[in-house]
């Protein structure tokens, strides 16, 4: 016990409160990393779909009417491939921070549901990057360029269109999961 200026303070209480402050700082840091990672992943998807892809196609097609679309497809395909690595890293960071918050603090609300959403987002990104994008590349190589230049009933063009739709849906599914998780964080107290 310490006596200072006529007041009594229990040293064990002081240590406990400073430990609690450290705990709060660790959990706060983990939550910050979790939310920041989620925002980077979601923001990247929105930026790619709403700004980058339309802009690349618009500018390159306007400047090069003959080969602009093909070049735009190559540029955006490369960007999308690289962004998938951001998605993989984000999924791992989200899972690690969720589990760390569970181990170091009170279990986050609906922990299992959150972890399942993050895992589903990561699996979706892995499937999109390692399966769907590879299949799109294979169809483009088989077609010898843009499948959109092939006749509308050509099997390669139909397959490319199907894969493009699947890729878009997977991106939207991942964005939906991210929006749900972000909403959850926004309403946390």
C-alpha cells in the first residue's frame, strides 16, 4: 500500500488497471487492423469495378480503336491478378485478427459467423484467382486474342462470357460479405 498526501492507494489495484489498459490497447490495435484490412479489401474491389475497369477500357478504346479493347483487357487482367494477392493477404489478416481478439479479449459477437464470412470471402477470392482467372486466360489463348471478336455462337466466346459473369458474381459476393462485416463493426460498441 502507498500513502501519498493523506490518501491510500492499493498497488495491486494500480497494476491491475495498467494491465487492463494494455489489454484494451492490444484489442483496440487488433480491431483497428481488422477494420483497416476490411476497408482496404472492400475499397479495392469497389475501386477496381467502378473506376479502374471502366476508365481503362474507355481510354484505351478511344485512343486505339483497333487494339484498345484487347490492350485494356490485358491491363485490367494484370491489375486484377495482382489485386487477388491483396485479397488473399487481407483474408488471412482478417482471420488472424479475429482469432487474436477472441483469444486476448472477450469473444467478438457472433464470432463464428464472422469467421465463416471471412473464410468464405477468402475461399471465393482463391477460387476466383486460381481457377476462374486461369480459365479466362486459357480461353483467351485458345481464341488467339479477344473472344468478343469471335462469332456470337462460338464455344470459346460463350465460355469466356460465362467465366466473365462468374468472375463478376464472385466479386459481388465477396463485396457483400465485406459490407456485412463492415456493418457489424460499425454497430459494435
